[in-house]
């Protein structure tokens, strides 16, 4: 029998995602893939497998799952309440999932996208060289209760009980941007106002993109914006819609568009935009192309270093150099004091 993950319940919009399918823009298919690719790199570090392995993307809430045989799982991305047969599981960690046990993942405790990655990855059919779901083109479908998702062979079946500090990206914050092709269509005043504005993530965001709210009476408009021809667009582009609302494109954005783009988010900061919860504050800072390239190199180095940051969930006493500095049994010190002070 094929190794499988049985889906007893799944939240709305749950899909299989991997790193996406590059190379098909000319045919109208975006790269797609995980909204927060960094979560797949974290899962790969925890499980000791390639980051290209497919996972379940859980937008906002999880579901209930069961393994047909013993397997390992990693839980990464937006923190969610997860329990195994009622016992709480740590997030950003890898665990054993025994055959027949029920894994329940609740709502996100912060942000949007959580990820469940089995050891060996999900082995659903490849379409155009990837397992990533892209609903607009009929590539894959939303995961539903009753499905049995095939799971690949696990490269390190005994490796569990490990955790990894989550890379900070769950609270909004300042996002680095570079000028886009249509940035010169915006006045210096409009660009300065854009960079000075505290935006809020609109609750209507999805995998295609995130609208940004602000308190200005005036929107953002380009001079000659109606004359922009439809051309190639990519995740990270910030389009200005007809009513002057900024819209940050994400993984499942269309491949062409005619709205003027005021700037483009650098790839290193795109997970921070994708994971910003409704109402989260986002600000934008223009950087030079050289600064953006340096940021991308630094981000690649951080991803490569993730396996070195993996630690046991429960530390061995042999690995604690200052063990005697800890009060290992509560009340011992106070008890000793009482004994010494007894008449």
C-alpha cells in the first residue's frame, strides 16, 4: 500500500504547494508555488530533505490528518495550534506521526499560511514539472476531506524531535522595494508619500495578491497611467488599481497586466507581505538595485545555513554547560532555607 496522508478534514483553500513551476510565463502560467517559500526551506532543514518537496499549504486554518504508516512531519510557517491525539505539538519543529494517530491543526495563532510537510514530501502527480496547485489553470485542486495524499520515501525516517527558530516575518514591518518600469510615471511627491505611508493589509488578500489600505483621502495615481500597455508582471510588483489602491502581487498573480506599477518588493521580503495578517502594518522603503542584490545574497546564505540552526526540542543535560546555574527542582532552594532557619 502506498504511503499516504489521509485527510479527515481540511480548511478552505488548503492546497499542495512546492517551489512552483518556472519557465511557463510565456504560456500564461505563473511560477506559483508556496506563498511563503521560506517555510519550505525551514521544513527541509528540519527533515533533512530537499526544499523542493511538496507540502500542504494551510491558509488560516488547518484540518485533521492521519498517516497510513509511521512517518515524520514538519510544521512551519504561520504558527497554528497543533495536537497529536490531544497532546500539543511545538510549531517550527518536526515530529513523529504514528500510523493511525490523529493530527489536528487549528486556526492560525498569527498571520496566514501554515505548512504541513511529511518526510519524503507529498507525491501527488506532477503537472508541467511541479506539484504546485494553480487553480486558475486547472493544475491541481483544493484538498478535501476523504482524500489520501501519497507521500514519498523518507530520506531520514528516524529524525524527529527537532526545532528551528523561525525567521522573523510574521508582524508586517518595513518592506524593501526597487523601482519598477512605471515608477517614472509617478511624481516625486507621490513616491515620497508612498514611502511615508503606513499601510494596512486588507482582509481581502489571497494568493493572487494583497490590497493595501491607508488613511489618505487621496489615492496614488500615475501620470499617463491609462496609456500603460499590458506587459509581463511578476510576484512582488505593486500595481496601482484604478481607484488608486496599491495591490502587492503574490505567488498566483496573473502573468500580464496593464495597471501601472509604482515599485516591486524584493523577493527576500515577499514572505513578510504574504504572511502579514489582516490589519498588519506595512511600510515600504526604496533601495537601490545593488542593495537589493546584496539582500538577496544574504537571504540565500541564511537559507543555506538553516540546517545548522536545527536544535533538539528537549535539550540533553550533557549539552548544557551551565547546568548547575538552573533551579532544576522548584522549591529546593526555599526548602533548604527553611531547614536552615528552623529553630
